[in-house]
C-alpha cells in the first residue's frame, strides 16, 4: 500500500481534475489524502440555495467531505488560505489569500502533511494552473516546493489535453453544438507535453457522484453534469498528467504503478 496526496486550490477541483485517480487508488488499497488550499470562499451560489443563516464556506467544506467520501479519501485537510478570485480581480490582492501567500510558507504547511503521511505520490497542477486561475497557479508553485522539502518521490502535474479539447470543440461546432470552455480560454497543455494518460472510465460514475456532492457549485444543468453518461465518460474518463523526467510522449498510464 502506498499513499497518494492530492493537492487542490478549491473545493470541487479535486473531483474534476483527479476524481478518477483518487477513486482508483483507493480501490486498489492505497491511502488517499486530499489537501485543499482554500475553502472556495468566492464561489458563486444561486439565490435561495443556502439555508437562512448558512454561509457558503461552511457549505463548501461539507460538500468537500461528502465528495471525499465518494472518492475513497481517508483524510481531508484545508491549508487555511482564502480564495483569491479570478485573475485580475481586486480580490487577488487581499492579504491571507492563497495567491499573495509566501510560497515557502505555504509549502512548509503542505510538506508537514507529506512528511507525516510518508507520501509516495503527490498531484499538483501544471504551471498555468490548468486555466490561469491564480490559486491554481499557486498550487503548482507551492506543490513542487513542498515535494522538494518533504522529499516526495513522485510528483504529477494534473492538466488537460488542449489538442483533444480543441478537436472536440471543432467537432461539436460542426454539428452546431457548443462544447466546454470558451475558445479564448487556454486550457491544459498541448498533447506533446503530456507524459501520463490514466484511463478512469471505470470510475466515471464515482467522479460524477462526487461532482454532484458539490451542488452549490456544479448545477445539474451545468456542462459537467448535463452530459449523458457516454458523453461524460468521454469528456472525463481520461486524466492527464505531466511528470518531470518522463516522456517525450505518454510513458505512464497509472500514477500508482509499481507501488
Ligand atoms: Zn479551483
């Protein structure tokens, strides 16, 4: 048995980015630990969704624990920073948020968990944080430094396959349909930079159930959940990573291989 620590910026990122590898590792008998930098304080919620007097942060923490259970997580930790909001927003500058945090200080907090858990594998994000959100970019910087401090042997940068998204968007458009994120949003990395492709089709049901647990953020009629099962499995049934020292091309199909 080995230990996978998976590091994320906000509640719900874990199931979208790594839900498959988390449930897969748990099913194979590994320990899975989820660390989230912020409580997603700046998420938007529809009027009337929260109960009178209920605050969004409390709700998002509860949703994270519910999703974590579905994904087979044994331990959930929040690093205690606040959400920085989208790039360019005034909230980027608020002290105490993750974006303005010292990388060294945040990495020390995460490294303490990695050391305590004797983590074998850590997942972070690519250097653009998948799509440029400041807290996601910070997950990359803090995560890599924490792995260095703790001596964590394997680090995978969770990302998306940009070429594949572009192809699917073009195909959808040819059918007169919409697909996924807007074209001007640079998502993930070019296929040529990816080194690990994990087939998580078998865990698509768990991944979807975990997304549903984040009901304050992922609506039933959202792009994520509105897809019929086969389309969902196609869109979310593969998780892509970059690991330094691997490649060129896909050289791994399992982030827990050999452990
Ligand atoms: Zn996020």
